[in-house]
């Protein structure tokens, strides 16, 4: 007699657990979507600011823009200025980004490092 109500309670709890798990998944998905939207908005705003300050960058190819950023911002000087603004200490052994060349972000030769990339 008491066995059936226990089994019903177990099934009820299983159903409730599944509903809660589905709700959790929905909330996680909403959180990811909000983070993506915030990132997209931030990237558009910052890129727009850069283009408004330096309209010449609009005509650059992606490769030229990459070289420009590495030579002007993604180097020790740029990291130092960023550390000043954010209040973080900048150490010379700070990890380089994946896009920063091992020579400190100078891009290589004066021609933009093109000869290095072509092997010549």
C-alpha cells in the first residue's frame, strides 16, 4: 500500500528535477546571449571610436590593421599605458597575446614585416 505513493513521489521529484534542469539550461543560454550582445556592442562602440579618431584606418585591410595595432598599441609601451590607466602594474614578463610577435610587437622589418612572412 505505501509502496505506490513512494514511487509516485519519486517520479514526481524526477519530473521536478528535469524541469529545474531545463530551466537552468534556459537561464544559462540567456546569460550567454546577454554576454554576446554586450561584447558585440562593446566591440562596435570601440571600433567606431577608433575609426572616428583615425578615419584613415577605415581603408586598411585586415592585415594592415593588424600590423597597425601591433606597432602602435600591442607592445610594451601600449601595455604600460594601459597599466597606468587601469592601475595595474605592468611587468616586463607579462604574457604576450597570441597575435604579438616574439620581437615585442614591432612587426619585423620597416616594410611591415612582409618580407619575413614571405620568407625573404
